């Protein structure tokens, strides 16, 4: 296989990866707290022997999570929380502490505030958030302070990753912060609201069309290159 074919194959592979990301973004258009992803293309250049020009190949193995604020949908739910500005909720999973913007919480049978999957919500110190029942109406302040019957009973943690560029997405709405995290300084919580997905459907469909056209162009080049090589082999065989 010659260099032109190798270069075209790496480009096609990157375009396929980008198409998967776009499709996943569109599939999560209605997912609460979902953060859209983008693909990072990298160019690798190597020198060839003699006077031949350098060889350039592209890869698309890196991904970027877009931090744009999603829309805020009012639900009126006591334990529905949206973050306005920076920050993530901190939740406890079997694999460790994870960050999320999805704030559809509810108390479990023990009074711990949990996600729909049953993962406990944590305060800024990493302790589970407990909500006492039967003590009157529950209010949640913008700084996460929980009050029951007018008395403060706890505080929901709001954190930011130390290095936002190194967040690792583990599923649609949860992230791992390998570099650690710290208390958020500017974000605030809104009780009775949920943050919608920040996916822009018009932008994603435009990206899908562009990627599809680029992939078809690359496939056309590879077909012509294959025919050129076959013609050269037939000519040499005569």
C-alpha cells in the first residue's frame, strides 16, 4: 500500500470518528445535563527519503467537551437543580467520585440525596448529602445550602475540575477528573430547574453533512487510486 492510500485511510478513519461523535450528540439532544463533544484532529508529519516531500497524516483520537451553558427548563421539582455558570455536582459512584451537570435528584429511603441511578450526591467535603423528612418544606439556596422548615441541614457541593481540558467522559452526563477538583467560586444552583443539553441541533446537522461530503470525497479518491494501481499492474503484466 502506497503513501497516498495510507494518508487517505487515516483521513477516512478520522471522519468516521467525527461522525460517531456528531451522531452521539444528536442522540442526546434531550438528555438533561449533557455536554456536547467535538473532535480534535492532529497532524503527524514525517520526512521521507531523498528529495521526496514530507508525508502528512491526520488522526482524530482526541475529544473536546464543550462547556457552553445549556438552556434552563423550569420543572418545579423540589430536588431538581440546575447550575447557572461554572461548576459540577459531585456524586459518589462504585468507581469513585464523579462530576455531573445533571441535577434530577431525589431522596432515597435513607434520606440521602441520590441521582436517578441511585448514586449519592456529595457535599464539597465528599460526604453524602442527607435530607431529613417531615421537618417542613425543603428549600435549596443558590450556594447549595439545604434548609428544612427554615433550618439549615446541609449543603450540596459545587466543584470545578482543576484542569477542565483533562475531564474524562465516562457516560453521557458523568465525568472523571483525574487532576482533581476544587470548590466552584462563581456558579450558583437554581431549585426547581434542570439544565438541558447544550447540543445545538442546527450546528450538529451542518457538521454531519460536511463530514459526510468529506467522507464521500475521500472514498472517491481511494476508488480512483485503486483503479490507477490496478491499471499500472495490468500494464506491467503485458
